[in-house]
């Protein structure tokens, strides 16, 4: 659209190009305060929409990024696409992976000695020192977290205050933990009560320490 063209001269949707110019009003307040009329291309408008709909994060966005339902987030570290299924803050938004089957697990190697776990995620213990993995506070029923032992120092799976982990006939204290006994001990837990209780689904160990 050239500067002198009328709105009725705008191309039909089927013929529109990203280089076409449209009029946009910025800062509109009221009929007596119309704001600034500017020209923008469809590409600029598209970029604005995309930057608010498709986010990106180096890793699983759960517990990291705020989100609104139907927003997307691209995990630049693991090449996995997530969609926000529950609107919330960086602590409460729920992002569901589209890169693994339902109930599947997105695995990451932990280089440090602490890790805030995200739902439907698995962690390979890469540090030689004992590593603590803390379960997420916000967890819908069916959420899964797994640990695969690799580092010689082993690992601790910790629950947040007010949350517990149940294994067979045992239950941790509120905010308690399970500690591995050997280097290659592994575990997978599933949330059985939303934002509250985790149950050991499978485990390989010579005997966890329950606290």
C-alpha cells in the first residue's frame, strides 16, 4: 500500500504480501486523543505476534518462564517444542512437551550438583559429587520425573516443603528425600496427588535412604 492509497485499496487477504504496508495506530486513548498513526508492514506485525506467541528458552521452560495458554516455547538446548497448557507465572505456568509422546520424558545431563526438576523430565547425574534434584512444587497428576545415576557421588531426590514421596510401604517426611545407595541407582516417580504427592513408579537400587 503506497502512502496515497486508501484503505479500500488494500489487497485482499489471498493476495497480501508480507511487504504490504498497513496503517497502525499507536497510543490511542480516546476519540479526542487518537494517538500516532504510523505505517507498518505485514512482516512487522507478524514478527510482533510471533515474538509474543513463540518464546524460547535454553532448556525445559517449566519453572523458568511465565506463559499463557496456547503460547509455544522452543527449547534451544534440546530442540523440543512446548505448549503452555496452564497460564501462570514463571513458577506456576505448566508447559507440556510436544517433542515426546504423552507421558514421555525429556532427558538432560546435569553438570552441577543441584537441579530444580521440571515435570516430564529425566536427569542423568553427570557430576562426580553428590547431586540434589528437587521435585517441582507445581505438578499435575501424571507428571513424571526420573533420575539415572552416573556420577560417583550419587544423588538425592528431594521434595519441596509440604510434599512427600511414597515408595512401597514408606513415605518421606514433608519436604523429605530419597538418597541413592550406589553410583548407578535410578528412579522414576509420578505425581499421584496434584502439587502434593509423588509415588515411586520404578527404581533400581540396593536400598535408598528415606528421610
